[in-house]
C-alpha cells in the first residue's frame, strides 16, 4: 500500500512538472503575441523571466508541500506503529509475572502467562477507548502485534504440527474475547462481579482460593484503571508508555 501511495504521488509530481512547462510555453506565446501587436517592427525578443520565476516559485511551493505532507504522514504512521508496539510490550514484558503467579497460585506455564498478559492488555484497551479514533487504531494494531507475538512464542514451544498450532491459536482467540466481555462486566459492575471474573480465569485452586488474595486482585484492577486514566493522552498515544503499579504496593497503600 505504501509503495502505491508513493507511486501515485510521484505521478502527481510529474504531472505538476509537465503542467508547469505547458503553462510556461503558453504564457510565452501569449506574451509574444502581445508584443507583436504593440510593436510589429520590433526585433527585440520577448522576455518571460519574471513570469517564469513566479510560476517556478509557485510550483516549487506546491511540490514542497506535497513532499512535506508525505514525510509527515510517514512519520505519523511510524510513531503510531511504535506506540502500539510499546503498549503491547508493556503488557507482555514489563509486568512482574511471578508476583501474580504467587498471588493467584498459578503454575509457571505459557497459559498462565497468557492470562496475566491478557488482563493487562484489556486494561490498556479500556483506556484507549477514551482516545477516540486514534485510540481505536492503536488498539487494533496492538492486538495484531499481540497475535503475532503469541504465534512466535508457540513456535518456540516446538509446536510444529500446523493443525495443532491453528487449534491452539483459535483457543486463545476464544479465551481472549471471552475474557474481555467478562472483565468489562466486572469493571462496570460491583466488586463481586469483577471478583467472580478474576476468580474464574486466574485462580487455579478454585476450591481453596484465598479470599484476601482475590481481594488483592480486585483492588489491583480498580487502582490500576484509575492510574491509567490519570496518564496523559500524549504519552499513551504518541509513545505508548505505560506505568504499572506494583501489585503488593497497591495493597499496602490501603
């Protein structure tokens, strides 16, 4: 797509250049006719330097504006792509997963990593909803990057069979969208609703779940959402920078 845009704008630049030459030639012909009518016997050749220079400046300005807009668009797209990448990396690599494994009594597995990562991705997606179309575009790109990363990590687990890999990706996809619905309901509802969603999806030892640890997770999500709301839109949209609150420090502040 980018090559097609560059090609079409290059064609536009060439058309502008051709149009300038034709315009200059037409202006020269008209000027010669005017001089011929005013002084038929004169042999002094007409001059179009001033007119030509003005038109050169005008076309040069137009061409420079086009090039400038292209550069701005490219820079803007690069900034958005980098921001989306940073947002996902903040969820995938900048979270203290061991704290959550202990708090939720989760085994240190790929599935456990996915659950914790998805929880933080969901919180970022909720925050991006307040940024309108820019946030929507960032969210879409961030989720794309997430699936690419998950597929790459699955390959590292020596999952060679294509059908098995496809089945695994489909299962993660169903879990991802199901968790978003469950967490959205919990965020908008009572703490009991949020606690139920977290308990069903994060706590492995459901029969003997520690009530204090479950309360810790509910408090973490509530405090973290408030913290994300306070972060500036510029940092979030332009740089993708996210600051996570520590899990146990939030509980200590209570």
